[in-house]
């Protein structure tokens, strides 16, 4: 037998073996261009009709502060604006804005509100009023500190639809009070007002280009600002300038730009264009992550009572028909009567995800009860089908010691990144996972950690229990070591870090060059992610993936509130799309992963069982009512729970994404 036929027979036998084992090479999945790449939702907004008219709106829309005072020590921590023409500045800014807050007394509506007793309410409580005019007057006259008063006056003006006056108020905050801060609800943290004022000015100028205004040259840098001790903070300030702008920022034609940098040598790569924008590409074609966290928990189960919790959904067959439940047999309760009617056939989550336009899910690779990797906990056949027939890839996550997973550390003391023993254990678990899964077609990338940078003394429901925040150099070096190992094993897929916000990024920049993607969990509010994009671009130039973002669908004051969840998500995804490559902004967004697809009823662990859908808040959060209801974060609900894991209630937010992403 000659060599040709010998090789042919060997290849044929090998192919048969692969088919039998379920590891056959996948069918070529058709490339579908993600719709986010076409910049949906980014059209200019029309200026809203204001709730009330401000008679004294100031002489100038763009106030030239240099005419009324002197900027001193710009670009230093000794910055100061000194007013020299007090009355001239009052006339320029108008009523309610520093230094003319008391100008509201002369507004025609003031006396009527006062005589009707509508101003007899605390300024903080007034933020909940639908009467924005009364709230404006209340805040302008409040005895709150000037910086806080100026900022929240601007917030009320924005809410009222007085966008021009709101921009002036935000900028006044930036000029006069750039070092002002506000305490959190529980007095456990402080947040600085100036960066948020900058974010809001830029967002409003972006959303309403017809105003013809742009903020330029602004810069705020806050060192040591992550604790509650304001005395050790070093704040460098340049308030920048508001300038006239024609409102047209052309998008970049990426096909005409050269590639300045490439991270990765295989199928999935990150490319940086000559203009500094980042994009993820698969096989040379642009990709944008339209993702959800998918963990379709059966009601009654949770990590506290189910040892295979993270992988259970891949094998669950409650009705014993040899079909995996949630992915293939979930059904939509369209009329919300709590039962499956004849016109409500089983459709399956995979199809619902595809219909929504999801091309990526986030999945945590489970460990067994000995905190080791067990390949039998992953249903590879199911995940291959998800990719081959529904076009969905996976962002594969290892917690890298978060929640003491992989490290085998004691919960009370948490994972210690100084411990060589723990580092060896964590690294070995990751090595086993990557080695086993690297050639699977559904893999998009690897993520290391999940909010590991939270402080070790944080004991809330989402405490990650590591000392990364206390020993950031040791943590960053270890992350880099593990990322380098992954690159050696798997050259086809990039590596991201899973971080809470932007904390520790200066350490990653210096000690973790092997990280390809800055993965961020962030819940900043309905307006979007503020200056996060540019902050990362300046400090840690990596593409950004929002690994978690979202909002609950329950309001402590109003009950189930799908509309508030919808508005929050719309503002978030709009901001993500604006900041992708080729746009007019930061250009470093490569997508986002919604947290989460389906409500999970186990997440409140305060004492009630996993089969009760909690309606009280778990902790303060920048959600519409100021709190997070952890069991209501899904954009899909499970009804009364009696038909779990099959019943689906598609919330308004699901249809938002279907309209934006759907094929």
C-alpha cells in the first residue's frame, strides 16, 4: 500500500472516531455581522419640552468665566477659580446657578409654589417629586454645601428638560467646586462630584448636538479617592472650556485605517487602528459582543443547596423526555396566565437568545466539590449545538480565587495572593480548564476573576473574598502569570480580567501586560458609563468589555417596574455603542454582557428559601429606586415560579435588545 492510500485511510478512520466521540469538526458557521456595528440608537435626540420656563436663564449660554474671574493653578491640585466680577457672573449664569442661586426668588413661579406650601419639603426628599419646578427652587435655596447643591440643582434641571441651563449648572459645579464630594447612603463611601459633572456635560452635548456646545480640555485626576478619608486625596483639576461646535463629528472609516497593534495570533484577535480605536475580530471580520449572562436557574435551587449549581442547567431534564430543559423547552407565557396554552409552544432559550440577537453568553466554568476541574460538569455536546445552530459563543470565566473558588482558602480569611500554595492551586485549575476546552468552537475568550478587587472587609451579598485590593502588585503579577500560561496553551483566544469598575487598573498597566481585554462590571446609572472609556484609554490602553451591566425590574416604591429597567438599559447600551471603534468617541468598547438573562430566586440569602421571589432590597445601588433587588435582575422573568425551569415572561427590555440586536 502506497503512502497516499495509507494516509487517506488513517484520515478516514480518525474522522469516524471523531464523529462517534462527538468531537467532530463543526460545520462552518455563517458569519453574521453584529447589528451593533451599524451604530443603532446613536441618532441625535430632540430637545425635550421643559416642564417649566426659567425667565432669567442668564445672558450667555456659554459663559466665559475668564471675563468674571481668574483661573489659578490649573492642572494642579492647588486649582482655584477666584471671582472678581460677582454681579457680572450672576447676570451671565442666570437664576439658580452659583453664584446666583437666590435668583429663583424672582422667578414668576416661585411665590405661587411657596404660597401653596409646595416648597416645605427637604431638598433630598424633593428629588422624588414629579414637580421639578418646586424641586429646582428647593435645591437652589437649600443650606446644603455649595458643591453638592450646585450639582443636584443641575440634576433637577436636566430632569425638568431645561437642558441648556443644566449644562451651565454642571459646568459651574466644575469651575467652582471640583473637589466637592458626596457621601453614600450608608456613609460607607464618598464619591466626587466633578467627574460626574463632566460625564453629564459630555453626554448632553453628545445627545443634543443641535445645541452646538462641546466641552474640551477638561481633566480631573483623583488619587487615593477610593476610601472614606478625603484628607489624603490629591485632586488635579482643569475645568476645560465650553465652546461652540457645529455638532457634526464624522465617524472613522476603519477600512481606510492601518492597524497599529494586534493582540493575539489566532482566530480571535484584538486590533488597534491607527486612530487608537480597538476592535475584536474573528477570522479577520469585525465582531461586537452582544451578550448576556446565561444561568437559567431552576427555582428552589442555588449554590447553597446544589453542589452542581453552575452546570445543572446543561443537564436538567425535569420532565424526563431526554431533552435538556431550559435551552430547548422553555416557552413564553405571552398572556401571563401562568400556564402553557396551545399557542405557546416550547421554543427554548437558545432560540429566544438568537431571536434577541445574542451572539455571546458568559459562563462560569464550574469546579467540583473538591474545588478542582471536572470536565463531566460541562455538556460540550450542548454547547457545540448552541454554537453550530444558534451562532452563540462563550466568554469562559474562572473566578481565580474569588469566593475562595480554586484557592481552597478559608471563607473568613479569603483568598491570599501572597500564598504560593494558593496560587499554585488556582493556576493548576485554570490550566486544566483551558487545556480541555481550548479547541472547542464555542470559545470566544477567557476571563480571569470576578470583582476580585473588592476590599476584603466588604461583607455584602456579592463579596468576592480576596485580598487583591490590599496587595494589588501581588495580584496583578499573578494575573499576568496566569494569562501568560493561557497564551502558551491557547493561541487562539484572548484573555480578559474580570474587574469591579476601574479599580487597580494602574497596577494592571504596570504588572499585567499579558491581559488583552479590560473586563469591567459596572452599574453606574441610567445615563451610561460616563468618562470610564477615556479614563481607561489614558491609564490602561486596552479594549473594554462590559462583563456585567444591567438593572433590576423591581422598585421599592412602585413594585414591578419594567419601564425603569428599560430606560436604564437603553441608556447603557447606547453608551456602549457610541464608544465602539469607528465612532466619534473613545473607540475602545468591544461590547457588553447583560446581567442577566433570567431572574434567579436564590440570590437573597438573608433567610428566606430559594423558592421565594424576594421583594425587599439587598443593598443600596444606583438603580431607579436607589436599591438593588438581586432576584429581579433578569430581562426575562419566571412568572409565579411553579412552571420553572420552563416558563418565560419576556420583559420590555428583552424587546429593546431584540430591536437593536435581532437578526
